[in-house]
C-alpha cells in the first residue's frame, strides 16, 4: 500500500524545567521533516512529565490508489 503524506501529529510529554526549549525544537524538527515530503504539522498534544521526554508521531496520508477489500 502506498500513500501520499498529508500531515503530522506530534504529541509530547516534557519535564516542565526544560519544556519550552524541547517543545520548540521538536516542533521545528517535525515541521521541517514533514515539509520535505509535503506534509504540514497539523497539531498534537502536550503534557507535563517528570522525567525524560516522551513523544509520539503520527503521519496522516492519502492513499495513492483506493484499497478494494
């Protein structure tokens, strides 16, 4: 199955002491990487976490040819 990337969803759980710098860096990186393949950063979620950064990335795509099942 093949798809054309449309957008990126980025969710992060960050330590409040470093959240601002880490969040901006991750957002910029996801936006730049998505832009290279024509996908925009659509949104995601932000949460507070004591400890190391946790993140999840979802890429939303549109199928090149519809699947017939």
